[in-house]
């Protein structure tokens, strides 16, 4: 009869494992998200990730990435301009132009304006005469 | 024999206890649904059942039923396991009520509630099947792969009052008024995304939005959605300033400690004209640059303001425009407050007089050439079920 005791124990542990929610069985399901968060701590790494997402067609992911960067770097005009270009690609041209207008007059690298123009059409560069 | 039976009973009891204990431990584990992907200023999280909230930090895990609370000029982005994001602005309350995600089957079921403040929702994996629903105190938003924004509370009432599609005559509950705006993707979207659609339901009526910049407003409990209507550039910019207070402050706005919720227009007198450079079209009739639209409402973000609608408690005009601020001693900023004992409006959810925008003197802008009050287009009666307004004919030419 004593040989059955381990059987009871195994049954008990097995039932506990089966009844456990996924979080019990999976240590940290959110670990993969940390990289996305970390990439947004810098404007360079954040925009690099966003451009990678744009190239792969993940436009909503790119928008979310750039929003994270903007939370950390709210004065990054080039990031806001890139975000505007993503909005254009998402067919939200009206919202994009509001953001373009916000960065008007700021020192923005030419690449960012080129991306915005490619996505939104000719928008003119403030202070550049067109 | 007796000893053997007793031993077996004791061991069986122990086994059952181990089983139950393991189950209890597992059940007690919070279900992780995502992380705090970005945090600005004062953000707190109160776990379900916990008496007090604790300070939120980046990369911190967010569990099911955690209540996220943001303070003034604060912001948070919650990144869920399926890459869905909630970005919430200042003075907001967000809870993930349900989240079931199976990455192997690309299935997700998500329910969240926003009881206060402004937020932006971006769907995660575009190929994910399942139901997604975001609730405000008085409206339910069904989501089909999309980007949309919402404002709940006094700010929603204030912004809606300035919208031609709503008007200042609609009585709103300053605690629960809900403004919902679809941002995309539009039908002309690129990439691996599908055009977004949302269904806004309130008081048993549902309004479907499937084009960017269309909005729906629910003024109070028991009232049907108003809309869809095209959100004005000024209204959209106010929403952006609420969701992104840091950007608003850095780009165009000044902090406003008086209200504690956001922003006041910056003194933009030193800024050059917004549309004074080649290649950037003058604002069209709907106010969006280079587009046509609302007759008589052109000029985003032109001079003037919400004529005759003082009392925007978060700064009236985040765009700043070219207007100048002045105090309105007459306190004209109370067009949207719930009056006591007026039927379904408010329904006791927000005692009259507690509207933050109506306590002190209202504000209004002056100095622009368009100071006369615009016609109250699509003004709704305060009856419980106003007829949804027709959508103004869009004149978006697609890509500019």
C-alpha cells in the first residue's frame, strides 16, 4: 500500500500544474517587450527601430515606437516629423500635417524632411524656400 | 491495520493540501499582460485589491486589473504582449480588464476601461483575430484593427463644445463625457495593416467610423452618440496636447499649474506665420492644411479661437494660434456643465458645480479677425437620444 503514496503525490502535483494559469508555467511572458522599450530610450535607437518596422510594413508598430521615443524625448522634432510621415503612410494625412506644422521652424535634419516628403508629398521646408 | 490506514489518510490529506496550495499559489500570481514601455513624470499603478498605488517605472510588468493612474503633465505607454499599445496622457485612469492572447493562434481578446483622461490605442498584430473592446463610463468602443484616440471627462466636453459637429449647446457630464476619434489606418494605407474601424455604442445606439479624423461624442449617460463628424484641426490638436503633454510643452505650449491638467497656449507672437512658406498650402475650408471642408471654419490654426466659449480649463487653445489670452470675468465657460435635476443628463454621476472648468472665470481668446461666434452647426438638444449628425462631406484628396 505504501507504494501508492508517491502516486498520490504525483497526482497532486500534476493537478496543481494543470490548474495553474499560463503565468505560472511561463516565467516572464513580457520579456520580449523589454527590448522594444529599451530601444525607445534613445532617439537614434528608437528611430532606427521605427525605420526597420516601416521597411517591414509594420506601420502601426513604427508609430507606437516613435510615440515611446517622444515620451522620452518630447523635444525631438525629427522624431515627430518621422512620426508624421508614418501617419501619412497610414492615410492620416490631416493628423500628419498638424505634426509637420509643429516642427516648422525647428532644426530638422534633411533626411527627416526627405522621408516626410516621400510619405506625405511636397510639404516645403520652412526656411528653405520650399 | 489501523496504523496503516491512518498513515494513508494522512498522506492523502498531505497530497491534497499540496495540490490546493500549488493551485492557490498559481491563482495568486498576477497575470502579466504587458509592460510600462515609457513613463513620463508622475505615474502610479494600483494592483487589484491593493490599498495604495505605487510609482510606475519603465519595464515594470503590468498585470490584469492593475489600474494605471497618471498625474498632471504625465504620460505612460503600456505595451501589451501582442504589441498593442495604450498611450495615456495626464490625469488618466486605465485598467486592462481582460486580456487573452495566444500568439500561436494569433488570437486575442482584450477589454480595457478608461474612466478618465485622454488616451491613444494602437492595435498590435494586424492579423490577430478576436474581440477588442475599450469602455469609457458611458460608451463602448468595439475595435477592428485600428488606431483611435479618446478623451473622457471635462476635457472631452470642452473640446466637443468647440466642434462644429457638436456645438456648445449640448449638455455634457463633465465626469463621463467621451470623445472618440478614429485616426487610421485609412483606406489608402500602406504596409501590413488593414483599414481601421470602430463601433461606438452608447445608450443602445451604435455609430461606426471607418475613416480617419472622424469623431463621435457621447455627452452623458443615457445619451446616444453624436456623429460621426470630422474633428477640427483645433480639436485634434487639443487632444494631442492631452495625450502628449511633453510634446505639447516642448513644441508649442506652456505648462499650466493652475489647472494641473495640461497646457496653456504659448506666446507664439514671435513665431513666424504658420503657412508662410512655399509648398505648404494655405489652410483649406476644413482647417486642415491644404484641404477643403467646413465652410466658414477655415484657418487652422488661425487667429481667433472658440469665440464666445470661454472657460476651456486646459488652456483653451493648445495650438496657440495667433490669438491672445484674456480673462473673461463674466465666466462664460459653462456651456457644457450638467445642470441638476435635468433628466438623464449626468444622472448623478457628477454633481453640478464640480466641473473644473466652470469654477473660476472662463477664458477666451481675442484678437483674431474671426471673433464672431460661429453658427452652432449640428447643435444637439439635451434630449436623451439626439439624432446622430450627418458626416460633413469629406474633401480629403488623399495624399497631399
